[in-house]
C-alpha cells in the first residue's frame, strides 16, 4: 500500500515536471523548435581559468545558416546552456562579465569548472526556431607546458621553406581596445628564436624549415579587458614534409615490371599493390585495382574484393601504401585477365600489370601417397623375394626350365652317395630315397641296391655315377674314411664334374660336420658345390626349405613340378603299405631296367 502511494506520488511529480517544462517551452517559443541535436565533431576543450569561445554550430556544415543573413532579418541568435547543475537549459546571462556574445561566437572570459556543460545556440523569430548544442569541457592545466598535449592545429612545412606561425584563435579575438601579448615556446622550452626562426609581432616566422624545428609549439595569448588579466593557450604541431620539387607522380613499387605472381588455381589469390605516394599538400591520392580495365566496384563480382589501402610507412609526408586484391576460386579463365594496379594524384597517373603464373602443380599429398605405396610395394617385394625366393625360382624353372631327360641319355636322375653304417644311412634309405622316388618321381640310384653282385666295385661305381644326372652326397664324418665306397663315389662325381661332364654334385648335410673332418677332395670342391642342410623336424615337411632347395638342384620334372603342393605331409614316417608296395614294384622295375641296360 505504501509502495503504491509512493509510486503514484512519483508519477504525479514527474508529470508535473513535464507539464512545467512544456509550459516553459511554450513561453519561450510559440511554435515547435527544430532541434539539430549536439555537434558531432566533439566538444570544445578549455583549460580552467583560460579564455575560450564557442562558435555557434548552426553556422558550420551540415546546416546552411548564414550569419550575415540573420543579422538583417527579424531573426535573432540566442545562447542557452545546460550545465551539470542546471535541471533545464537556461538563457545565458550576458550581463555576467565572463560571458560575451560576439556575432556567432560566445566568449567565456575566463572559463571555470562550473562552466562545463552543453551550450545551445538558437536562431528564432516569433514563429519559428532552430537550435543546436555543443559541449564545453573544462580541463585542469597542470604546469605551464604539456609536451603530450593534443595540438589545436597541425602545420606541415616543406623543408627549406618559409612559414609564419600565427597563434590559433588570436585573429578571432576582435575585442576592441585590448592590449595583448603572445609568447611562444618550442618543445616547452621558452627561448630566443634566432637565425632561421624569428618572432615577428605576434607571429613566429620560420625562414627555412629544418628537422629540429619540427614538433610541438605552444603559444599563450594574454590580454587585459576591463582590468582583468585573461589568457589562452594553444598548441601547434609542426610536421616537416618533403619540398614540392621534382616529380610528384605516384610510383608503383609492386607489382614491378619483372615481378611474377605465382597463383594456384582454385585457391584464393592475393595480389598486393604497393605504391609510393609523394607528399602533396592536402590532397587525396588514390590507389585501386582493375580487372580488364574495370574497377572491382564496377565488376561487382563477389569473388573479387579489394579493401581500402593501408599505410605501410610515412617519411616526411611521403607515404607508402598497400592495397590488396583478393580473388577467390582463381580459375584458369582469370589467368587470361589483365590485373592492373593503378594510382593517381593531381600530378599524374600510373598503372602496372601483375604478371601471373600458375604454380606448378605440386600434389604433396598425392606424391607422398605415391611414394609410400612405392616403398610399401618395394618392401613387399623384398619380403616376398626373401621368404619365397625358393618358390619363385621353382616357379620360374617350371615355366622356363628344360627337362634334361630329353637332352641326355642318362639312366638315373640322382645317385645318392652316403657313408655306410652311419646315422646318415637311415636318413638316406628311409627318407631321402623315398621322397625323391615316390614324391618327386625321380629315378634314384643307390649303389648297394642297384649294383649287381660280382662286378668290380670301382667300375660299377664309375658307371653308375656316369649314368646319373646328379650326385647327391650326404656328407658325414665317415665319408672321409679312405677306401670307402662313399669316398669312391665322391671322387667319381667330382672328377666327372670337374672334367666337364654333365654331372652335378649336390651336398646334403644331415648332421653338422666339422669342415676339418671333410675329405680333402670335398674341401677343395666345396665352394663350387651347393650344400643343403637338413634341419631335423623342421625339414621333414615336403614344403620345407630343405626339399625345395633340393628340388631346385635336381633335374626339372615338368609333370611332377606342381605335384608336391598337393602332397600329404611326410612327417608321418610310416607310409602306408599301399605306396610301399607301389614303390617296391617301381624299384623292381628300375632294377630290371638297369640290369637289362647293363
Ligand atoms: C552568407 O551570405 C552572404 C551574403 O548573402 C555571403 O556573402 C556569404 O558568403 C555567405 N556566407 C556563407 C558561409 O555562406
Ligand atoms: C544587411 O543590411 C545592410 C544594411 O541594411 C546591407 O548593407 C547588407 O547588404 C545587408 N546584408 C544582407 C546579407 O542582406
Ligand atoms: C521566421 O523564420 C522563418 C525561417 O527561418 C521564416 O520562414 C518566417 O517567415 C519567419 N517569420 C517571421 C514572422 O519573420
Ligand atoms: C598533457 O596532455 C595530455 C593530452 O591532452 C593529457 O592526457 C595529460 O594529462 C596532460 N598532462 C599534463 C601534465 O597536463
Ligand atoms: C593533427 O594530427 C594528428 C596526427 O595526424 C591528429 O591525430 C590530430 O587530430 C590532428 N589535429 C588536428 C587539429 O587536425
Ligand atoms: C579605445 O579606448 C580608447 C581610450 O582608451 C577610446 O578613446 C577609444 O574610443 C576606444 N576604441 C574603441 C573602438 O572602443
Ligand atoms: C580503361 O578505361 C578507361 C575508361 O573506362 C579508358 O579511358 C582507358 O583508355 C582504358 N585503358 C585501356 C588501357 O584500355
Ligand atoms: C596495365 O598496365 C600496363 C603496364 O604494366 C599498361 O601498359 C596497361 O595499359 C595497363 N592497362 C590498363 C587497363 O590500365
């Protein structure tokens, strides 16, 4: 309840305030007043205790009022202000000796902190009214001079040139009968200006501009009015610039005549234009890109964009600026277009074409992949070769090798030589012979089995060896024993081989045998011979290296070449009776055949 009453009373109060201001406004002007708001250029700043003026903003653009017209018409110019302490705008009391209206200016002599606020300039006659405000800031002045002060005026002076500096606003001060003085300082140092600089009346004359004369000048205008001492301070920033001599035509640094822009099709292409713009006083100079002599704006293609130029460096007024052209999804058609960067000022025009070249297509990813695949393939082939080289050789031989049976008239494929009564004997008779005969289908000659009783052992051995295409020697320490059958066979084989016979000797090592215990003949011939090692259980399977190596050394059998892959594993050492019988039959057949030949 209390709250409601409170809010209500607040509303009443507010409404009362509003109606009060409305009535006051009607008193002031019977018709509506056109309000231009507050000047956008910013506020007027004044040091506390110094003189300032406020120029009626209605006479500066964008409004088009003219003070001399107003003077002659029935219109009048009025000033109001709205300070921080005032609730509403108040007419300025011009009877106060600090406020002085002079034409379109309002002088405040001097300004104090409580003068800060909004100043409203109004032009009105009986029927109509227009107004616009401007802010006044009163800042405290610490010390006599401020090196980092915001300049009131920037003055550019070409080197070697003469220029007269006049304290800003001094000429605006049209107070009659005021005696005034102006003091000057450069970089906050009050000094006597000599030689190339001189004080001339109120002004400071620079006869020849030099670099040390640059930077901040401060001038303080002091005068008396009605016995009051008044002053205002102004800062001028002097900027030296290059003199206006020589060619002032812009120079395009980029794209240079010998420059080539590499572009990638499909990518966003960035073309940069860098132009040297010589200093020209108060002149706007232009840099732009054209595509086939059409500006980017005229082109109105969203693929093309060119933001405003940016300042790269500035040197005594000479500027270097960059302007970029971006082309999205650069196509091969764009390659045919003429991309020109142009620059213009009042002294001339220049244009330079950007020469484009497509980047050689470097498919980094694809290249990497290709390389990877190649490496992987090479690795694979390396592995394949090292793991399967035996198989590969066998395969090669099966395709391109020739069956020796058709080219010689030998009776046996293999003659197996071994030391009798040794560990090797068991291996030869139960495994080697069986596999060679039944699995690989070779005709095998084993002297003890195949020779006929009664013959001379030496002659028979030589004959049998001579009738064989291969001599497989199962190396054993016992084969070294002189005068044994094994040694005889070996000698026969080696002799036959070394004397250009068509016999080839293959060594099989059933058990590791020290090289020293080898017979002299074997040691001598070792390097020329292939040695195949039996690796126990590992070599038992028909698919083992041992058998493949052996097969490779033995004559090629075209018809049985592919058979071994389908063969059962021979690790089971007891072949069934069926094959045993077949083998026996075969043995008999060979036996009888050999006998008949003999
Ligand atoms: C104001 O009007 C007078 C006379 O009509 C003219 O000479 C003067 O240039 C005008 N001033 C401006 C700022 O338009
Ligand atoms: C204002 O009036 C004076 C004299 O009455 C005249 O000389 C002057 O030209 C007039 N100015 C304008 C802008 O009408
Ligand atoms: C008041 O000024 C406006 C334009 O500023 C003008 O159109 C109008 O005629 C003036 N009224 C009188 C009574 O002078
Ligand atoms: C000097 O002027 C700068 C900029 O107007 C201002 O920030 C700074 O406070 C002033 N320093 C003194 C000592 O007046
Ligand atoms: C003077 O130049 C400086 C730097 O270019 C700029 O920030 C400042 O607004 C200029 N002052 C005036 C009064 O033009
Ligand atoms: C200036 O002051 C002198 C006396 O000090 C006076 O005679 C003269 O009329 C004044 N001039 C103006 C324009 O007010
Ligand atoms: C470019 O176009 C302008 C006008 O659009 C023309 O004056 C100028 O001769 C043209 N330049 C070339 C090199 O075609
Ligand atoms: C483009 O620049 C070249 C010089 O690089 C110039 O010869 C050509 O006329 C320019 N084209 C246009 C359209 O301005």
